[in-house]
C-alpha cells in the first residue's frame, strides 16, 4: 500500500486533485467495507474529489464530498498510516462550511511522515504508479506507459538504475505542464 499511498499524495500535492484518487482507488475497491484502511482510502478519495469540485466551482459537489469524506475519516487517528488525517478532516469541515474558501487559499498539503511529498520524493515504484495515474488522467496511451515501466523494471541494475527513475520523474514533470 505504501507506494500507492505515496504516489497519490504526491499527485495531489502537485495539484492534480482529480487524478490523485486513481492511485488509491484499486486498493480501496479490494478492501472490506468498514475497515480502517478502507475508510482511510475512501476518505482520501472523497477529500481529493471535494477539493477538485471546489476548485472548479461545483460548490454543491464539494460540500457533499466534504461531508462524506469527513465521515469516512472521522474515527481514524490523526496520523493514520503516517498521513496528516487531522489536516484533511479540518479542511473538509471548513470546505463544507465555505466551499469558496478554495478561491482564497490553496488547500493543505497531504503529508507522509511530516513531508509534503512531490514527484522528486517518490521511489521508483511509487513514481511508476504516479506516471500511470497521470497517463490515464491526460489521455496518454496506457499500453506504452506500461511497456516503458516494464522495460525499466527489467533493466534495473544493482544500483537501482537512477537513470530510469530520472526518466519517470521527468515524465511526471512534463505531463503536469500539459
């Protein structure tokens, strides 16, 4: 779960609010309803969707998602899975009360172990997940991205092949610019 969690956090922190949920959705759908992990991922998905809807002026959608997202995150510890859940809950409550607040200030960063992860902070595995998320979000040919990731994984050297990591991160940066 860690690579998916980190990928989604970085995608969100880079401003891809809608795309972030794709890093978590497959995991979430496979979890039993009501478990802490299921509620956590469901809450993060609702959080990013609420931010996305507010960002594009869908106030009713933002308010509804803020309410349900807060409900999913309600009983979890404030740092569940080392993520700043308290900050997400607080923002959801504030967004529910005033969805137009997003026009006045950027939403809070999601943090893992206190770090607001960005693409440069991701491991190769998490970067490949983030690249897949952005490829889908921006309409890239998924099979080409999968071929490139498979090639990179098959050719990783003992040193972790930092060149491939650099290529994946450059893709992430480039897709964010388009």
